[in-house]
C-alpha cells in the first residue's frame, strides 16, 4: 500500500458493545491490556492498533474491547500509563459515554511506594500513599512521605505483574 492510500485513514473493526480506548501513548497499548487483565483468552473480540499518527499526541495506540466496561480503579491506572487517553463506552454501535483520562498533579493511592521503609508501607500505619506528579512524560511521581521518586517503569511493573 502506498502512503497516499493509507494517509489519515484508520481501518479498524467497529464494535457494537464495549470500550474503545483511544489516544494511548504509542507503545503503551499492551500495558493498557495488562491493566485490564485482558490476555486474549477471554473470548471477546479485542482489536489493537499501534503507532497510528495522531494530530493530538503525535503517535498513538488504540485498544478496542468488545463486551467490556472499564471500572474507575482501572481508569486511575490507565491515567498513569496513558495520561492522554480517551475512553469511549459503546452501546448499540454508538458512543454513549466519553471519558477523557486525567493525570492530576497529585494522586492518592493507586501506586505503592517503592521504598520498603516508607511509612505508607508499614502494615500498622493506615496511611494512604500520596504522590506529587513531578513529570508527565515520562511519568514520575514523588512520594510525599519519604520523597522517593517513582519512575514510570516501576509504576508499569506494579500494574502489570
Ligand atoms: Zn514513600
């Protein structure tokens, strides 16, 4: 196929009911699938497109999952892997809800502090970890209790293992 015939056109199967996660940072679609616990063995149709040109974020991935909603805790995790993502809920082939994922400047919970001696990792202390988002690309967090920096790879490995 020549460039002109594919230019600007994305041909991906439309889904009837399910979720489309668009504007995932290029190369992060597999992490998003892992966050959702999708292995491909569930039997529902999963469509994956990677490295598609996007006016908004340069290059993006798209994930489409049939017969699957995305729960709020999953959205919070996706925000730390794909902060520009949009989540479209599809029913009867129509978008009935569009959510733009947001990565706030500070987050509570979601991620475990990588410092084992951090007070938030002490079982007897009922303290929820809190982080300042110090960088959004690549993502980096700073624990507000022990000032440990948590890198994107650490966050992804917590979500995908
Ligand atoms: Zn900490």
